[in-house]
């Protein structure tokens, strides 16, 4: 869940980074090792957070991460750990750009909901009214696409397509090429019958935003979502280049499962479902804006927050392009080289952002979720970010 990345079930499984690299990274992360630091929590809490994060880093061998935790009345915890570039050893810093994977979905669905507020589309409109060629599109609503209940096959689980992406991660894909891969498979179930995460859904919504607004999705989001909130480091790229400064991202989504630098791999395959770039400060601004709906009418925000249980983790439910993890509203994201959490806990007006520059699982467990669970276990034990569940052989 939260993964705008190719299916992990069909790739070669690796236990982790090579031993020599793991030793080096453990040394780098032995202390807090922070290149960027801002904390005003009580010292005992800071020590606990430092220790928990450092332990996860040593355990997993992750290269580095940026983390921000903002809790009014309790404190601020902003730190950078580890390295941003294995080749140069440059430290992680708070201002570095990162690919944010499926957190992108929160922006794309916000664009859709703005069009709902403008009366341009209706949540219960069929997708066939806006995008042609969708199997059963007359019976699939925009709402079902946004809340992952359409039944459409997820193109990122197509084996032939996966093999092609793994062989050439620099290839450019168009949105139509992506959905056509999905449309080559029969739907997995009838619309509305159950919940199933599918990147196809959000790509279709991106196509709809372009059709209805007359703008490219990148331009629409920049003008109507990023600019109003002054998210100056956030963009939907039109190519594979990463803005400077940036963290390098490391992945084992390779033909032989060896670790590679995926920083400049082409994210067009993820597009509306996962290609946005951002940084710690911008996501600090975005998470509360997403949770309180300040870019939408109260009525439409209420529709977004009508979450339904998904069964993927204890306390997990999903609304319109938004997760509710035990009260934390937002999304996680993952694509080759990067993992992200951006969420707000309205009950305590707390914001959590985690940016990890690797997606190499530890014994089948997602790195960012390991960090999120460790941190919330300390500061919000009644509102845990779910512990990652080990996936089956990859």
C-alpha cells in the first residue's frame, strides 16, 4: 500500500545491502550524525527518538533520511541522518529534493476534487464520460477510482511490462500507454465490490484533470495546488532530471537484484500516481493542508475523508486519495530509490514527514514505515503508524 512502484512480488529478492556497505553505513549512523538539526522537544524524548531512528538505520543499512515531527505545545524534531550520496559521502540535509512516490496521489486527487467544487465533474460521474477505452467504464465512477474500488487491473503488476521497465528504467511512457497495459487484463472485480490498490486508477484521474482543465497535469497542479500553498520545491517533472540540490536514491529493482542509483531513472511510468518531487519543508506545509482541506470546500473535503477500512493493516482505512492510519491522515509513497510519509494527526495537530533515500526492504519490511512506527511508538502511542508487515518472497 502506498507504493507507486513496480510489484515487488515479481522481482528478485535480496536480503539487503552488501555487507561491506552495511558496515560503512552503520558507522555513519552510529551517532545521530545529523547534518541538519532543529529540536525543542524535551531532552529525554529527543534521546529516545535519536536512538530509535539510529537503531532502525543500523538494522536496515538504509543510506539516509530526513525526518520532521511538529507537535504544537510539545515540540519540533527536525533531523537529517546518514548520507545523501554514497559516491561522495555527502551528508543528508533538510533542503534536498526527493521523489515522493504515491504521496503524489494526494495532489492528483486534490486536483480532481477542485474540479468537483467548480461543478466541472461529479464524483459519481462514470469515467467513460472523460476517458475512452476503459473496460466497464460506464459503471466505474470517479469516486471509485479515487478510493481504490474500481476493480481495474494495476498496470504495475503486469509481468511483461515489469520486465521491460526493469530492463530499461530510462524509458518514457505516456499515460495512455500505461492504462492500455491495464486494459489488456480483465477487471479484478466489479466496481465497488471491494478495495484494491491500483495505480491505474490515479493515472486515469490525471488524464481526466487534463481533459477537463485543458492544462497538462503538471501545469494544473503547479497553478492550482502547489502555488496557493507556496510549495516552491514541489513539481511534477516532465523528464527524469532531479532538481538541485537532491538526495540520491538507491534501489534493488534491477534485473539481478543488485543495488543501483535510481536518482535519474525516468518516473513517467508513475506520472499522476507517483512522479512528484518535493522536500521536507514543502511536505510539512502540505500534510496539514491535505488533512484540513483548505484548497477545497468543506463539503468536498468531507467526501474525501469518508474513509472505509481496507484490511491492509490494523486501524487502516482509505478515502479519496488519502489514508487514515490510526488517526494519521495522509499518504505514504515508494518508488525505486525513495520512500516517503507525509501525514497529519488532527487529534494533536501533529505533522510527520519521513523521506528515505532507499526502497531496499529489510527482510521484506518497508523502511519508511519502520521509521514511522518507531517514532509514533514514542510520541503518539495511541496513534501508531502501522508496523510494516514482511512481504512474501520477492
